[in-house]
C-alpha cells in the first residue's frame, strides 16, 4: 500500500517523507522551487483523493473485513521548516505549525475524506466540490473551521 502511495505522491510532485504505523506523510513544494501555492494545494488534494482510493483497494484485497480500517487525510498549506534528524541513521523531516496542523487534521479527520483547513479550502474553491464540516476541536489547536472534499 505504501509503495502505491509513494507512486501517487511522486506523480503529483509530492515528496514522500515517512510512515509511522498507519500514518503516511508527504510534502509538496519544498524541493522543486515551485512557489505556486494554489497549484501545489490542488496537487496535494488530487494526490490525497487517489491515496484514499488506493488504500481502500489494498485494504479490501488484503485485510479481513473485521480488521479493515478507513484512511483519514488532512491537508493544510503554509510554511515549513525541514532538515535532517538523527545521528547514525539520518532521515529528513519537517516541523512547524503547518506540519502539526496537517497531522492533527489526519487524526481528527472524517474517515475516508480529505479534511481541509479554511486557508487550504479557499485555494480549492472552483476546482473541488467542498462541504463545510463546521468547527472541530483539534488536539493541540482548539476549535478550527474545517471543510471536506467530495470524492468524485
């Protein structure tokens, strides 16, 4: 499943970062010099929709129904700081409010849907069909206005 997600991420110009348990993290725009936030946001949302579909297919094919789960996806746009972590075994990771808020969205997100913050949703108006989710109390952030992307 993660190999499929890597392919999807790379096809949309996203950089896979790491997995942790059932969490998958990728980032866009850090390494290619693109500064078109709106275009990057659209790529991230398209990739997210494809990842949910790929995960659903992999889970249905390989996991017994009583153990199956549904992916949760959070997309937030904004500035990031990234760098190498570790001593002997180096890996690249990102920090900052943008990364933490996207993670909180994934945790508190509605299963099987792409969950967006207001700034990210604003960039998606006219390209994606959005449903207001209302205000949600996100762990570590408090009440935040969220939106859901409708699956095609």
